[in-house]
């Protein structure tokens, strides 16, 4: 790919600058060294995938925000009252979580309004991780 021609040479030639970029806590917020700082957002994303795949979630978020707008990356809270009304013993609620998301406090808050609490023994939290199948079945 022509757009990335000589990248290896430039990294070797400016090892200190590249090392600083690669070891940055938030490299997706940093400018790329040398002429690479003028690359397009998509090319920058490709480079981030190669150099710091651990930061791709943040880099993609920034990319989407830049190209589509902040409304596409802002989290939305769930209306627990409406969701609760749609649930039943035969239609339970499941939360599929991603890093940084924990709906338990919101669930507890809504439960408290309806007198469902851990203390009353009528609110139960089951994590469906390894070894939790038996607890979930009960």
C-alpha cells in the first residue's frame, strides 16, 4: 500500500519519537510523528490498529465522533421503568455489558422504588460468568 510506504524506515530512523507515541497512555489523542501526522483519519486508524491494537476501542470511538458526530458515541441510559413493565417471570431482563458499563445501580434504584431490594430478598443479581449456571437456573 502506497500510503504506508517507508513507514518501517521512518520508525527505525526516528525511534525515540515513535517510542514516545507507542508508549503514550492515549496514543489516539497524539499526533503521529513526522510526515505521518498528515494522514487521513482512516489511515491513522489503520496505523493505530497495527501499533496499539489495545487502544482501538478508543480510536474507533474518536473516528466515529469525528466523521458522524458525538451523538453516535454518547451513551444512552435505559428507561428501567419501561423495561420492567415489559418483563415478567417468563420474560426476564438480560444486560450484555461492555467495559465501563454497569447498570446495577440503576436497577437497584428502580427496584427500591418498587420495594424490590437485596435486603428484602426479592431482588437477585446473577452474573452469567463461568460457574454461575447453577445459580442462574435456581
